[in-house]
C-alpha cells in the first residue's frame, strides 16, 4: 500500500486538494492510504514553504497550489507505475526478480 500525504493547514485549497486526490485514488482503484498533515512543524520537515503539497511515499511530488485532476492522475499513475514491479508483494513475479538484461526493472 502506498502512502499519500496532503500537506496543508486546512485552508480551502488544501481541502480541495484532498478531495481531488481521494477522487483520483478511487477512480484508478489505487491501494493507498491518504493522510492529511496539518501540523506546521511536520509540514516544514518536508522543506515545503507553500501548501497544499502532495507527498507520495515520503517524496514531495507537487507543491504550492491546487492541482488539477489531470495533474493528480498523471502524478499517481507515473509514481505507481514506476514503482509497481519493485514493490515487495510483486517481487516474485516481476522482472526485478531476474537478472535478465532484456527485461530491465522499472
């Protein structure tokens, strides 16, 4: 399961961002936990000075404004596709478990 964090203090833009992410996760049937981070000290730990921001598996992938639904889809598809074959649960059946140069991992 992926962890998606929305960094923001609770302003309307942060609430809108959370709604967009929730919609996209449901539409794409992504196995993810969505966490809203409102504590300013915790937000600053991500070196983010503008919110809302989106963090996927502890990596800041978007910051500073409300993303469009299309942007969120692209971010999540890209992030989840790039990491799909390397996840622990898929290791056995993926190209990651082989040393075959013709089938590179991710």
